[in-house]
C-alpha cells in the first residue's frame, strides 16, 4: 500500500487499466506531453505511446464524438475535458448519442467510454473552472455519473467506470485533488457503480452528500455530535446516476431526519431528487422536514466570492442543529 | 474528358517592418507622428502591465491569468485601426487591445483577482468582456456584425480575436461560414502564437497556414507578421474598410509568439525549448517598433527612458487603485442573474446574507 493523493490514485487506475487492457486509450487536450493540467495523466505517454495517449486538437465535441466512434469500434476511450465549464461543449454528443446508442440499436451496440473531468470550486480559478453542474449529466437517461470523495474510492470507481459497458461521466472534485493522502492498495480494486456508502454510522440524523462536500459535512457532523451528544449518520453517494435510493431510504427510515448537502445551485439539484425519493419511500418515518444546504441559483461567482457561496462546515452544522431541534 | 481547373488559390503574407525594424516604405500605413507614438506607448503599457501582473500573481496578490507578453502588436495595432463605432470581441490574451480600447489596467487586475467588477469600466462602449470558452466568441462577432448590417450602421464592423487553438473548434468554422454566407462586416484575427497550452500549432492543424482556412469559405485570408505593428494596423484597416463597404468578412492570421507561460499555473519547460523562446525574443514587437521610431527621429534614447518611466508610474498608480478598492458587495451575484427581481431568488439572497452574517460578515468569508 502506498499513500496517494487523488491525482496519484486516479493516475494509478489509468496506468493499471491501460496495462491490463490494450483497448483502453486516453485522449484530450494536453493529456500527453503536458500530462494534463493537473498532471492526472502523468507518465502515460511515456509508458503507452502516442497511439494510446492522444493529445487532441482543441475541440471538446470532437473529443467526445470521436470517443463514441472509438467505443463503437472496440476501444475503451477515457476522454478528458480540461475543466467542468468546457465539458458542456460535449453535451450534444453525450445527450444525442453516447447515452442513446444502446437504446437506438436495441442493445446491439454500446458505448463503453469514460468522460472524466475536474469539477467544483475551491481552487481560486477563472470563470468556467469552478462549476458544480452534475445534474446536467445525471438528468440524461443512459449516462452514469460518478463523483468520488477520496483517493482510494476515486481509484476503485474509475476502474469500474473503465470496465463498465456504458458511458460514465466521472467528475473529479478538484478541491480534493491534493487535499489529503490515503492508503491505496497496489492490487487493483473496484467499487460497484450505483452504490452509496455509509461512511459514519449514527441514529439521530442522516446527512447525505458526495464529492468535496463530504469532508466539510463530516466535520460539521462530528462537531454537532460532540456538542450535543448526538450520532449523525453520513452517506457518501459516490454515484449520482444511477442513484442508490435504497441506502438513503434505509438510513433515513432509521434516523427520521435528513440533511442533504450539495455544492451546485439549489433548483433542480440532486438534493431535490433525494428529497423526492424520501417523500416517496420514507415520508411516514420522517420526524422533520428534510433540509438542504446548497449553492444558490446564481451564475457561479468568480473566486473573490466563492468562499462565501460554497457551503462550508458552519452552514452544514447550522442545518444539522436546526433539523435536530425540529419538533 | 480531361479534368478542368475550377479554381486555384494563393495565400499571401504581409510584413511592413522586418525584425530589425527595417521598413518597406511602399506598405507603410498612413499614421501621424502622434499616432505612431501613441501606438508604441500603448504596447509598452501592455508589456509593463503584463509583467507587473505576473509579479502580483507570484506574490499571491492576484489569481491565475494568461500573459500576453510578445503579442502586444497583434491586438493593440488592430485596436488603433478601429473606431469607437466598431466592436472589439476579445478572447483572453488581448491585454494591449483592451487597454487601447479604454479598459483601465486596474480592471484587468480586479477581474483576475476574482471580482466580476473588473469587467465594468466607464468606456465599455463596444468592447465585450473576456471570453474564456475557446472559439465561442467568433460566433458572437458574426451575430454582432449581422446586427450592424441590419441596423444600417455602415460605419461599424466587428473585430474578433482568438487563438490558433480556437481554429479547431466547430464554432470557428461555423462562424466563418455564417459570416461568409451573410457577407457580414467582421474581421477575424487569429493570434497564432504557435501554442495552445502544450500543443504546437503543427499538431493543432495539418494545414500549412491558418490563413488558408478562409479559402474554404471564399473569404479573403491573409497571413500577417503579428509582431509587426504596422502590418497588423494595415491589414486590419484594409479588412475593416472592405467590411464597411459591403465586401464581407476577412480572416487575418497574425503570426506571433507567446513568450511567457500559457497561464501563471503553466510550466512551459515541459513542452518547449528555451532556444525556441529566445529565437522569438529576437522578433519582439516592441523592440522592432522602437527601432522604427528611432529611425524616423520620433523617439531617441532619452525620450524612451522618459516614456518608460511614465508608463511604469502609470502601472504603479493602477496597482494602487486596484489594491485600494474594497467595496465588493457580497450579494452582487444576485443582482445580475436576471434584469427583473424574483421573490424566490430574493429569498435565497436573504438566506445568503443571513448565513454570511452568522459567519462573521463579508471580510471573514471572502477568499
Ligand atoms: C472550450 C475550451 N476548452 C478548453 C479551454 C482551456 N484552455 C484555455 S486556453 C487553451 C488553449 C487555447 O489556445 P489558443 O486558442 O491557441 O489560445 P492561446 O492560449 O494560445 O492564446 C485551453 C485549452 C478553454 N478555455 N475553453
Ligand atoms: Mg495559441
């Protein structure tokens, strides 16, 4: 086992999957010689050569469109979008084709590709470099959406994403890229897609979140638990689509209270979907309205204001207290 | 039957001042002494401002930005060929052009310190703010040009800037096609600075020139020495005149070089050699224009020293104004979602302000 940060852990998954399976190719802007702007693709060009590690011309729709063709042609492309804000340029290909070819061909054809990109705020970057818009992808039937929360699960989820028969959008919380290290086993491990994890057990309230929000949420939960003697359960979704409703519903059925934390704007966000599932399947177990802590419905503010706009531990803690106090 | 020739094309290159400042008099544009000096001063301001901004970034006083050192002529000279009636549609590496269009340097610094307020300046007029999504602005430029035409504004045209990397985007090709079909009054200026982050232009395209991309759309395309301010002025002036006379769009490939890193987060030693960079320093647009001004008797050593001191003081004054500003309203993002307030969004604003107050006020929360 080695202690790796998330960049190194994702890099390990790429190295091992490319080693294991000669059909895996990596493509994107500056992924080869430059090793990616965050160095996620470090060493790949040297190890696997230009035919499998492709520095493409600058065109996101073309990167994804050609990835679809590669996947149809028997390869397993892992395409990179340089930043979240530029991934939108690939949406016509994702929504129009990647997500639909299985249905269009009645299961005769599949698109086993991964589209990975850094996501979310917190690194004091320019406009379009700090976006949390997972619903744009999670809303599209036929696309899987995965958001890891640490080095070890990032590695294990990416392995599954690459091996998956369907297109997977793999969003990497960039604020976590170098935030901390974790033991990551050398031996390849895979985590199933579409499954959440209970990362802290409790009985008084269920906190549901994912990605970079997990860590500040855990901090808030521990603080509130210490202050009040409560025990908050924390669920890390890991996959936004398909969504593991069962884990969330089971937890809330036991605790009776829930708070959902998302970085993205509030309206039509993942929290709304989670609350709807609770409404469908656990309403009679709820002892308080389900609260959500989210971004606001404003154009992602530049970094001068981002700290004020991205939910922090204090905001989460206030929502926890409020929900615990509800009678 | 033998094949017959339908059409043949050529691609031309324009240079007025060579890299040693030697002038081809037959091509010299018609500029007054004052205009020439003003153009040089504007390029020097862009250079000094850019170098200062790199220092500020290194000291943590601003965030990431893309330096434009070495590319001053390619955006400043076109701005001098434009009037206030023309639209300036930039990307993100046109500091010289923006300053020449009246953007104060402190605005650039606010913008790059994470404040949207940087995009607001008194002489905004027909100058669009920074456009980061590579290539997308070329389409906006065509729409603007169409609007000018429809409104009968015959004294207005649009100048759009973008990089060599942008020519790979569908948007670029779609923009050229629309502009050509509509015969829209727009001038496309591609700053071919040889690199798109780590990708050299030779891997961006298999075409020998970027200018030739105009041929497919049947519009004039010309390669210009982009480090030659006189050539850039001349080419833009001609293209604007043609556009305003109803002659449609033009593509100008400005051959230049990014002497600095892609952005302050980039390490260019990973992908290019120092020898290449040094070679391009020999073609520095400022050095060349200064030699020309010297030869014309417009700027001697003493005059240059005085000008440099003046420009440096101007940069320092801008930095002082940049640092003095504190009035960034925390809830400003709520002001600019829509033009009309909506109760739901106003409710969110209240929540935001309440949370902010609980966190100890804006100072505590600004990052
Ligand atoms: C659509 C899009 N994709 C990716 C990026 C990230 N990015 C910023 S600049 C750049 C290279 C642009 O190259 P070029 O057009 O030659 O302009 P230059 O940076 O050289 O001025 C890239 C890939 C972006 N801003 N927009
Ligand atoms: Mg370039």
